[in-house]
């Protein structure tokens, strides 16, 4: 990968009531991926004829692979937020419940 590759992801967190409960749901709002492949080199077909032809059109293959990878990255991150991050938030919320104490109303 090229050093300029990266991704920007906005996560949205939701709670039934932030004043008394932590977030229990997460989703990906906006995902922008910029995967850039610096170079691709093909070898290994014996005489090197096929590898030479593929290396000659490598830039066309690289553009297509970058495009496909950029689409997959955001799709996979969306699934990760919907499943793994939701489970983590629920576990953290359950763990924190033991430490949260409702404050009783005090007369003035």
C-alpha cells in the first residue's frame, strides 16, 4: 500500500437516555476509504512472458483493485460496527451498571 492510503469513518452512538445510560448502539454514518496501491509486480510463469504482459497493463489492474478494495473496506466496517461494536457497548454498559448509583432527591 502507498503511504497516502487511509480511511475516515464517522461512527454514530445511540443510547436510550444519555443522562442515565451509556451508548448501546453504534452505526457507521459516513465512511470514506482511500486505498492506494503504490506498485504491483507479477512474476513466476517460467519464461516471464505472461508476467511481462500483466506488468505492462498493471496500472489498469491496480485502478480496478483499488476501487474494489475501497468499496469492501466501508462495507466491512459497517458490519463491524453493527455487530462487534454493539456487543462491546452492551457489555460495557452492563459492567458499568454496578458502579452507577441513582442519586436520591434531597429536600431543600
